[in-house]
């Protein structure tokens, strides 16, 4: 991957949808400790560094929705684009039991450099894409989660839908996912659906835009075929959920 802080696929304006992937990449830019956080390759391939499989689902889903997709081209361990700038977990020094050597002594100047080079350009590009989609843009954020954190019990969900309390689209997405009866769907699981200053809060909730955040268990989207299959399952669920919301408007 290049040193650009984000990558996009598809053109804006063809539909209302915008697909985002905050943790698309485990890339470490060269200006950050020579492009090395001091972790072995096995750790950089884990969920602590990015959301495995999420970008593949994002691009496949965007094609099916005739929508653009945007993904952050830097590891969440460089700086987390799904956190507010004042969030204490913006620059992680310890994640799921793993120390991040290049972050242990990162000072305010290092934090600011990463914000300026990675975080802010990504969010500017995301904001521009959302505006290009028009005033009724619908944002779908795609993430993945690990089947089990260290020292914790296995997670039972194949997919989770996260949303703040007043969001109207996500409950309809959950309704569509549970209807066939073959999935264990997390309703604001495995995490809470609202974190002040996160990407959805910044670009959707505060702007009054319909949105949903999808969390897929990463062992279920490990291959291109699995990513495509999930995108094909999600696309009609999303479009039907939006139609139900708007029928009640």
C-alpha cells in the first residue's frame, strides 16, 4: 500500500449510501518509527492492528449498493480514526495484552504528527465524500471483531449492529438479519453503540444522518469469497431496512 492516509473505491453521487472502513489497514507509515511499531508480524496481522476482512466486505458492499467506499490506510495502532481527538485511547500503548513498543514513549509532538498526517486527512476526505453524496446520505461503517479476547470467553455473535439510542436505521437492520433465524446478532454487542467523538458520531449522528455500524466476526470474513458472500447478504438487508424507515417518515 502507498503512504496516502486513505483510499477510496467507487464514485460519489450514484446512490445515497456511503460505506466507511475506519480500520481497513495495518499499514504503518514510514514517518512512524521507520514504518515499524516494534511488533512481530503475527501481532500486526491480528485485530489489534486493524479489522481483518473489513475492507474486503466494504468494497464488495459498496459495489452492490452503487456507492463509494473509503478506508483508512494506517493501522489503528498508529492512531485510531474511530476515536475523538480527546479520547485517551486515541494512541494505544497496550492493546489486548500486547505492549506497543513504538507507542510507549510517544509524546504530544508525535501524537500531533500522526493526527496531521493520518487522522485528519482521512476525516476530511470522509466528510467530503458524505457531502458529495448529498443531504440524505446514509453511512454504513464496516468493522470486524475477534472471536475471543485474551482471557475472555468466546463471543457468540456472528455479527453485531451498533448504534446510538435514537438511531432509526439500525433496529431495522437487526430485524432483517434475525428474520431468517440462522444468525446470532449482537444488538449493541460486542461493544456499546455510542462513543462520543467516534467516526459515526462525528460524520453521522451529529449531522442527523441515517447510519449503522456493522461488526462482523473476523474468522467469518477471512477470504474474498466470504467477504463477497457477506456483502451479498447485507446489501438487501440494508436497502429493505432503509425502505421501512422511510415508509414511516
